[in-house]
C-alpha cells in the first residue's frame, strides 16, 4: 500500500473531507500542516506548482486535491491507485 500524505491547513473544509474519506476507509495517512511548516508549503509551490490545500500524495505522486481523490473513490479506483 502506498503512503498517503495530505498537506493541509486547520481551517480547510476540503482537507477535513479528505481526512474523513480516508478515515471512513480505514486508511492511514500523514497530515502536514503547511500553515506552520512553511518549507513544505514552499516546496508544494516550487516543485509541484500547487498553491492550494489539500495537496494529496500517494508516495511521491501528487494525486491532487479532495475532488480528485473523491472522484477516484466514486469510480471505484482509489484502492487500485493505492495498491
């Protein structure tokens, strides 16, 4: 199973939705608060040209935001993508 990392902020409702989705599927993830870890925030912008949260990674692959992960789940391909 690939490692899930979610770059978040405390006030982001989409971040919470992503975490709730993973929790409902009993998937373990690491949450990185970019409001306090500015180096990680800068890395998202510079390395991935990504300026919003959540930024969701499976291993080192940027999958996208909550809508992207929810779409994978709706298409029944999320677990396949994580395998």
